[in-house]
């Protein structure tokens, strides 16, 4: 695969979304993002303002979670959460779909749920919406349905996982890419810990990698 170290770093969302994350850990995350040239840091909403402040002047975006981790929040709450995160400095949003609605075959509710967040994002400039479909809870048929609904709702990316239930697999990324074609981004996240893991996901069709081990991946690239 012909990819440079810098290109790989820009594809990485350097992630810290554990519930007990501390301010000092967020500060370290941001320093690492600047040092290694990561494209984005992904933090919980409470730390968006801090990350924005720490990354001022750096070519690193801040991403916030929405409806995390279960996706079962009311769509009005997700829209509010998205607006608040953007107002605090988030340039990307990683939202979890209403998994229960999908498994109930309520496609309309799933679509409206995503549209509520996309609508908020589109009132601002250059805000990306990544839709977490939580592949570990879905059948292949449901994965395809989720990707198609996210595409119809106007999202920018579909994302494999929160990382709490299973994780990204090469097979799922390939299925997602076949479903959405070249039109959408695909973010692989969950269990991606090594350079070979990341490159396998990219080879399968991912153009964004969510991981908490971005430093190790980039350092491995340089050996």
C-alpha cells in the first residue's frame, strides 16, 4: 500500500472517550496529536472546549461524541448535544444511531434521528457527521440498511463501532464500502491497535481510523 507516514497520521482520529478520562489525559492527547500530526482528536462533550483551547493554532480538529454510547437518546437531545458541541469548538461529530429502532425495522425513526444531527451540522460550515452503526450488534442485512439510511440522511461518514461491542473488522469495512460506494467516508474504530490493523482497514476501504493507540501505530510506521 502506497501511503506516507504523514498521510496515515492525518487519517487517525486520536481517541480518548473512556468515562474516567481526566483533564491531564486530554492535555496529553492533544499534545500527542500536535506532535504526530493526527487529523483529529475525539473526546467526550465535556472536554470539547478544553481540547479546542489546547489545539489553538494547530492543524488538528476536535470531534465530539453524540448519543454515546448507546444511541438510545431522544433525537431532540442528540440535536441539542450536537449544537452544544459545535458551539464549544467541535468540527466533527461521531453520533450513535438508534440501534433499537433499526432492529425494530423502524427505518423512518433511524433516518430522522440521523437527520436531526445532520441538520444542526449543516447550519454551520465544514462540520462532518460520522454515524456509528455499531456493527457488533447488527446482522449483515442490518449493517447494509444502516449504511443506506445514513447515506440517505446526508451523513458524511459511516463508522463501524463505539468500541464497546466488538470492534472493526475487515469484512465489515468491505461490506460498508460496497454499500455506500465512493460517495461516503468510512471510519473504522474499535480494536485497531497496530500498524497492520490500521493498514488492513484502509486497504478494505476505510479512510479514517479511530484509535487510542495512534502514537504506537505511527511510531511503528517509522521503524
